[in-house]
């Protein structure tokens, strides 16, 4: 079995993003292999943990991936301030006599945005609406590389390391079987310290809000990286849960066209024709200019404009997200245009310092609280979603009542299709199979050996 087949068989998808199937990403050749190890969202610790604990596995695997895609250069982007992680990687590179290079980034947000990272590490500009391969680059996240290492040793993706922090007794890294309910993750972090809390799944800037009443229904997936518990009255919840009509009305009446949102937009700064202030202005006129609204398709929804830049508390990011949804439903895509310009001359001075962002987010009190090591969850049951990746939903191949082993294939996709295989994350008995998930009850509970 070749490397791509092993990765496909193990169901590896991008661990840090939307879940793009990795065996497809690694098809073909690329000049550069870049590793995103900057973990730029405030408070998150999972990737740093993986680097410290699995640096040898990461460096060893990078050599194999680089050979596969015939990369001439392999570079890990890591923040200069993360000295323990830099040391771990440096030691692994020396021990393995690897050709992997480290590139040190300052502590700014969003250093981990794929397009920003490619520019930082190669000085190449991905064209607007393009992907890294357009400029001869493949980017992988640290978690994905660890999963590739496991796949090469015949171990499928069954578990995920997740940062659980904020208003919990023991902010921790949790090692959870895929399909574990989020309330179990909170339990594993010593339970919530307050009654009235809300949850952000992912980072504070780009994560989504989970309704507390849905906690037992929401589960850990292959792309879950963090969950943050915050007091329900934290401004982030109000900021992320605005009604569209209200956002548009506020934009029409309060946008002063200062253009700070555009001035600090990381995508605009690397030369993409994304001008959120013009999108906001377009909302104020009766006949919206479609060409301007299409610029929203270039938005990575990093939130800098909304949470950091706008002096009027408006929501360009959320509005861009809505426009992207609407255009997506109509099948409208961004067509590559020659409108790409040079990287902005002020870019270096307009990067958002991560420490200042943390203060702006009012999250300093939760920083640096994660305990060393990790806690394992022994799940009594898991509900494993059939769609944890971009592409086709996986097809179940097990029936109610079947006994499955941890790591056993339970849902498949064809190799020609965009998608990823799904495996049992615990040993047990299949309790339910439907078009959304496969429910497994743990062996012990049903009297198995
Ligand atoms: S920063 Fe706010 S007020 Fe200024 S142009 Fe952008 S949306 Fe309008
Ligand atoms: S969220 Fe705002 S700052 Fe970030 S890419 Fe989109 S428009 Fe630019």
C-alpha cells in the first residue's frame, strides 16, 4: 500500500480547518511543504502540546510527506515566543538529521491563516480566490501530520486532542474518542466553575457558539480543536449572535466609512481586493453592487475587522459570512481576477499583536492556565458523525447490533470521491445507524469481554 492509500484508509482529514481529505491534498507535486505550527487563535494550546509531545513523529513524517510530493523545501512556521516548542523541534531535527527548516514568526494574528502563512514563509502571494497549490505550496497543520504518522503505522483517526479551557476547574488538553459528547469533555476538565456559561467551539475569533442545551448532542469530531467556556454575558456571545437584519440596519446608520476594517484586513494587506468598508457602504444603497459584494468571497472570517478594528462596533465579518452563504447557494464563485495588487507597504505595522488582541477580547485571565499533560476520556458511548470532512458523506457499512472493535471501519467513501473513511473510536455494540451518525455503546456497558 502506498502512502496516499494508507492515509485514505485511515480517514485522515485536515485537523485544523474544514476537514479537507488529506490523501487528495497530497496528490501531485509541490515545491514547498509548509507546516502550520503557529496556532494563532488566542488561548489555544493543542498544537503546541502536540509539538512538545510528538516532535520526533512530526519531523520523521515530514520527510516522508516531502518525498511523496517531491517538495524541495520543508518549512515549519512557528512563533518565536514559543521557546519550548522551538526547542523540541530543533532537537528532533538534529537527532533525525532532517532537512526540515524552522521559520520564526512574531506573535500576531492571524499568522496561521493559510494565505498569510504562505506569504510569510515563501513571499509568494496566492491569487485571490486561489489555493496554495497555485503557487507550488502544500500546507498541513501539526495535528494532520500527527494523524499521518499514525496512518503510516496503520492506525486510523479515532481520537482527538482538544483544549478545554475558560470557566472550568482544570483547564486541560483532553484526549477524547471521536463522537464523545462535549459535556463529557467539560466533565473531564473538572466541570464548569460557573452556572451561567456559554461555549465557543474553536478559537475565540473564529469559533462557533454552541447552545448549552445542545451540549450532550454536540460531539468531538476530527476537526475539533478547542472548547472555551465563558460567562454567558461575555461580549463575544453578543458579537457572534447578531441578527442579520439588525446588523445591516446598524451598518447603514452607523458606518462612518473610516475604512479601518480594510486597513487592518490581513487579506487586503497581502494584496487581495477585499475591502470590507466598501461592502459595508454597498449595503447602504438600494441597488447593491454585485462586484463589490463578491469581494466577500475572499474573506477568511478572521474577525479582525469586527472584533479589533471597527470603532463603531459593527460586524463586517458576520456580514461577509452571510454574503458568502448567499452567493454560495446561488453557485457564484470568485473568479480569479488580475486585480491582485502588491503586498501593502504598511503591512508590517498593521499586523494585529496577539497580546493586544487578547486584552481586547477580555480573555487575559484565562491565558496560560492549561495544565501540563493530558486527560483521557473513557467514553461509555459515542455518536460518530458521518460527515466530518469536506465532500461526500460517508456511507455506513455496519448494522445495529454488530460488535465493533476500536479502529474498525464503520463508514466508507470510494477512493475516487472527495471524502474520508470513518472508524469506530471505541469498542462496543452499534446502537443506532442513521443518515447523520453511528451510535456505539461501549463494550463493558453491554457486558462484553
Ligand atoms: S471600521 Fe466600522 S465604521 Fe469604519 S468603515 Fe469599517 S465598518 Fe464602517
Ligand atoms: S474577517 Fe474582516 S479582516 Fe478578516 S479577512 Fe474578512 S474582511 Fe478581512
